[in-house]
C-alpha cells in the first residue's frame, strides 16, 4: 500500500492597507482605533459652535404623545420581530394569526431550516394542528 500525503497550500495573506504579511486590512495594526487616537484639531468644530445653550428667551416646546394600547402592542410586536430577526414578509403573515403561535416559535421553525414557503404553510395550518394530528 502506498501512503498518500496531502499538501495543502494556502494563500499568503497580505494587508491591502500597509502591505505587510500575516493580517488583512480589518486587523491591520496601522489603522488607529477611533477612541485611542488624538483627532486633528482643525477637522472638528469646537463644542461651543456645535451646541448652543438655551437662553432665557428661547421657548422649549414639549409635545406629549399618547398611543392607544393597541398601537403600543403593535410596537411591542415589532420590537420582538427585530430581536428575533424574523423577515418582514413572515411577520406580516404571522400578525393576523398571532393567537396560534408566538414569534419565538416562528423563529424556532426558521432556525430548524424550514424555508419561507414552509413557514407560510406552517402559519396557515397551525390553527388546524389539533384537528389534523
């Protein structure tokens, strides 16, 4: 029997920023970290020019916004959609059927590998699951 030796060649990484080997432009040690370098003075406006303090003569207008309980629930559902990273088209189909399953269940079936068509079918059939099985 012959021994087989595999030789793997890898591409030598060269930084497109500084030209050195061993790292890329995202990990380049030559790129300054934003909160550790001193900015050039001329490129930034002084704080006094950017923010003007309120004088006694300027009027501040406060506007109170009152939302209905239903709109607050919609905002809550939208925040959940963002946190579960549920696609918008799936969310739109889920919303009218939200009593049959929660968003974390939708995220779970997406994570299981069901494609969008199967998730849509799941949402349509979820209310009938007790009758079907």
